[in-house]
């Protein structure tokens, strides 16, 4: 029983650590914390982005020890560490059935639980095809995305923004519904997400077939009461032949056993544990084919290439779009870290393939000139590491990192359309010399008097696309100066000016 | 029963063990345990090894750039630099001019891969003079094939839909009939090349121009709204893909930069029909005038200086020529070259 408590302490500690790291991912507290750490040791993110991007980003090297530990000890991550798993565990407990035989039945293996392995195969094949879609279901990316875009903003906005100011995330409601659904599934079957869908669990399950240490029952003590199966989180059949790939080492079986008949030890009898997965070759191949077809279908059907959406303004340092989509797992850590709240999850701006990847929405928040937080926290290097000097283009870096270009809408601009003075876009422009500049023009106003106005222009050789002008423009709904993605440094094609000479 | 007086010791021992263990699950054998530990160790070491091999601190990396080759040939002292042939038969003109240059065989060797680059920019008929004369292209291809060229590629990165440009210009049919492979550029097959020019740093060059051993430039002389004239130098716009319309922001220097990157073996300038206005697309036959001239040479700048005359321009009026001279690509004073007029 004491090991059960140890497990609960671990779960609580790691959940608290996760919440702490989420909590400090804001401009006031972030300094010095490796906030992306949970994603850093997520082996699925490491493997999928390495398959798609062909290298293992430094942050993801944390996953190597976890893989090795899993190879030796089994799938302990799911039962002891995973913050999403702990939430599932909790909600499974909330919905727990009263009668033991009912629970034994509910926590028995089902053929459907093989689905996660097929999903894993499909997602990894998609990764080989250059698309990091794994972030849709990876539990750490899932929970980060939910906390960034829904949970924290909802709590904070209710508390009048005491924590980091009110935040709004584009169609976060969709993410909220999926998150609530994933948790609510536990009220029906405990850990249903883990058992049925979780591709990280599937990966760790595959790795745990190598495990040298396993749970095993003692046949001498067992009186076939079946109690061990009552709360088995993985539906791993501890009373029969334990399915190692499904076992999350939660130790509920040990805790439940009235005769202390289950122990965790070195290579028990081959007849007491099994490595079998019950996958069929035909289904595995179908899953692989699904992954193979999904990528071209997502791309062809999105209309996002070769002409990007003008709204697809990527964070500074983001790799060129194909490389970006090979690494971005849509976790939303960058959006959480963004001090202005301008980084938002896409809905359609980057096509179906780019769903929930980050874009800057300058009306909601601009890109702070001397800030590189998003690149500092990106766990996969989809936003490549950036220094402030590199971003602003000081020597030895000659060109600043541009994320887009600003355009003036003369039909909405006060000095252009209303003969009214306004200098806000020029005032806030952070480049030096300023990208927004004036030409003095004397006009005859409606009442016949003449007036000299400062009419703004944009010098695209200076503009970095930060969007502070659009953010501050007094035309409150749709600004009179707006940024689009054209001119972004990362792309050789999405450009206007010949400056730089990359054709 | 004691072990001592039992002759069937091993068998009895095994039977005894089996009786003791009846109903109990069997344990792993030593061999199985060794194998299991070995498997786990190999998997762990493979993980760490792969992780170390793929370890990466910087995901952003510059695309590797290739450099274009120099396709010119060394010419003997006293060789003809430029040959101008006039006459009603275009094919006869190019034959005469090539012969005066020493014959195509001095430029193309057997087994070489040759790319012939006419101007096939537009979905226009030959009579509209927006594209190079297909008969000239066919004749050059035929000579290359006869000389034993391993491949003769005819290609251009057209402005209008490439399939329609090659069909309507007559160049696809003529070149194929003469034995060429017509290579139509699609969305792939472009290679990142270092240009290192004054305004162009990199460009996406269509693969035949990168792979070829020899390059024959086959422009047509015509009017151009921005540069006033398009001839040999401007024809290199058609080797690149990418977002190239931006070149018009710095068109003269862009042309010079591209021309400095491309060093063709030979240039054949088509002034059989010349589009005098509404270029580079044209359309009306009223804008087309026959000059029935073909000029062949190794100095593109000199050829363009000569060709400017058909458009009633002096070479000094063409900004790209001044930039090309500044870049050391050639000379405007074509009359100073060793020249043959036929």
C-alpha cells in the first residue's frame, strides 16, 4: 500500500510541477524556468519531430533518458508522471463505480484499445512525410494547448485578469470542448483516453515490451478473487497474464490484492506476463497507409500553398513553412509565453495541416521588438533559437528578422480619409529609422480652410512586420494600418521587394 | 530413494522437479534472461546513439547553394567573334553564320549534353514574333544531334502557361522533330544557385541549365515595355523560377546579374521577325517587321548592341547594357570585334 501512496505523491508532484511551469509561463515570472520541460522529455514529440525534421532538437534530448528508463522499467510515465494522465486518473476516480465486479468488468481489456497503436503508426508515417500532426493527440501537447488557450484564460479573465491580463484565443472554444470531452470520457471508462487514443501511451507501451522489471502475481497466494483487476488503470489484466504494454505501473493491483500477492520484480515467469499487442498486419498497414495519404490530402485540400494566407504571420524565428510544419506540434507554449497575447492558434490560416499552429494577430497583440520569448520556449525548434541581436539585425547579423509587412488602408486612415491628425502608427514604430514615416500634405478641408497633415507611409526596407502599428491604430475594429505575412524573412517566395536578392 | 543408489539419477531428478513445480508457472531460463537483457541493452544503446547522432542545437540552417558552371570555350586567336547573316531563308542564315564562326562543331563535342534556350515566353504564334523562330531552333537542334550530342534539351521558363507557349510557338513540334527533348518546367526541378550579383544573391535555376555541358542562348529581338528591348541578356530571365517578377524593381541590374551568372557557349540572335512595339507580348502583326537577319556570336553584350539597331535604339539608351559592361560581361562596341557580315 505504501507504494500506492508513493505513486500518488509522484502524480501530485508532477502535476503540481506542470501547473507551476504553466503558471510561470508569463512575462512576469518566466525568467530562468525551463517551462517547456515536460514537452522536452516527451519521447513521442522527440521521435515524431526527428522523423519529420531529421534532427533531434536540443530540448528533446531530455526524452532519451525517459526512453531508456521505459525500456528497463516499463510504462511508468503514464501512471506516475504524465500530468494529463493524472487528470484522467482523477476523473476516473470521480466516476468510479461502487461494486467491485462492475469495476472488474469495466477495467478489463477490450479489442478497441489497440486503436492507439494504429493511431501511433498513422501519425508516425505522417511524420515521415514531413507533418508533425502528432501534436493533435500527444497528451502533453494536448494539455499545454488546453491550458494556454482555455483553462488559464478562462480562470484569469474571470478574475479580472489579475494574473496576466485578459486573454482571448481564436476559437479556443473548440480546444476547450475537446479537452472537456477527453476528461469526461473517464466518467464512462477510467483512463479511456489513455487506453484508446493516447499515441504516447502506445509508444511507451511498445517500448515497455523490452522491460526487464514487470509486475507479476504470485500464483501461490492468488485465490482468484479478481480484486486486482478492479482499478487497473491500463486494463492490463493483472489477474490473468499481465499485458506489459498496457500496464501503467499504477500499482492499484498491488494495493487491491488482499493477500499481498502481486510484486514488481526482475523478469518474472514468461507465463505471467505477455508482450502481445493483438495487432493485425492488415490493420497496421491500413493505419500506415492512412498516415501516408493524410499528408498530401491535408495539403491539397487546404489551399494554403503556394500562396500563403496574408494572415499567416508566423512568430519571429519560425522556420520556413514546410520545415515549420515538420516540427510544430501545436502545443501553444509560445502563445502562453507571448507577452502581448498576440500569438494565436490558427483555425484556417495555415490550412488544415497547420491547424492550431501559432500566428500573430496584431489586433490582439503585437510582436515586441526586443522579445524572443516564443523562440526560447519552443520545445521542438519549429521557432528556431533567436537572440535579440539576431532578431533586430544588429552586427554581426545584418538583416532584422521580418515576420510580415505593414500596409496603410487610406480609406480608413485618419489623416488620409478624414483630414484628421493622427501619428500613432509612426509613434509606436520600433525600428530606427522608423519604417512608418510622414509626408506633409496641405489639404483643403470640407469647410474650405486649408490644413497641413502628416500622412503616413511605410518604408518596407525598414518594416519588420511586428504589428505594433496595427495594434495601436485608433480605428478600433479593423485597423487602418495592417500587417500581412508578405516580406517574411523565412520565406524566399512570400516577398514583395527585391531587397535581399533571394529570388 | 536416495541419489546415491539410484542409477537413473538425471531422469528421476527431472521427474521430481516436475512434480514439485506442478501448477506453477515456469521461470525464465538463463539463456532467455541473457537474451532479454541483450535486447533491452541494444534498444537502449540504439536510442542513445541515434539521439547523439541526430542532436541539434540550431534547427534553422541555410540552404546549400550551387554555383553555375562556365560554359564558354577557349577560342583560338583570330577566331570570328560575331557573324551576321541576312537573307530571306532564316535556316540558311543560321547555317551561314554558324559556318562563319567556325562551325557548330567547334562549340559542341560528341557526348555532351546541350541545352538550347529560345525565348518561349508567350502563348503566341511564330508570326507574332514574341518567341524565337522555331525553324532556327530546329536547325540548331539538328546540328547538335548530328554532331553527336548525348542530349539536346530545349527549354524555357515561360511566362504564360508553359504547355501552351511551347505548342503555339511551334517550338515544341519543331524541336522534337529535329531530335531534341523538350523539357517543360513545372513546379519542381529548380535548384538554389548562388548568383552573388549586385541585387540578386540567390536564384532558383531550372535544372537543365545546371546540368548541361554546353548552353546555346537563342533569343529573339523584340520591344519590351520596361527595358525598351529584350534580346540575349534579358533572355536569362527564363532560366529562373521563384518569385521572379520582383526583378522588375531593379530590372537593369537584375539582367546584368543574371547575365554574369550565365556564361553561355554561344548566342544566336533571331532578328528574322522583329516585334517593334507592345512588347514583350505583342499580338498585332502591324507591330512586326521582317529583317531576315540572324546574328551569332560569343559576346552577348555586343550582340545586343547590334540588335538594338533593329528597334531604333542606340546601345547607350539600354540601361541593362551599361550595367553588363560595368560587370565586365562584354563590349558595346561590336564593330571593334572580329566580325563577318554575310
